[in-house]
């Protein structure tokens, strides 16, 4: 499969997921007797406006205090 085929498959799966979630929301709303929330255009809202910009500035080193390096173990211990 090419990258374009993979992207098309992912897009179809995402559209199916959005459609299924909408059906579930409508079903739950019907059971509760409340009006369903509008879901029209939800797939389009998954576009660029939902992107989060991550700054290039370094993180505060205090965030990593007492953390382990994943896969490498704790800093003060040796691997077996």
C-alpha cells in the first residue's frame, strides 16, 4: 500500500468513527429524553484549528526531577 492509500483508509476510519459517535450520542440523548448535541461538521472541525503549537523554548528542568529515563531505568541504579 502507498502512503496515499494509508491516508485514505485512515480518513475513512475517522469518518466512520465520527458517524458512530454521533449515533451513540443521539441514542444516549434519546434514552435520557434530552435533545442531542449538534454533531454536524464535527469531522471538519478536526482540522487545523485544533492544532496546538508547541514552543521551541526548553522545558523547565524541574519537570524532570525524580523521573526515570524510559527504557534506561533510574539514573542512580545500574542495569542488571
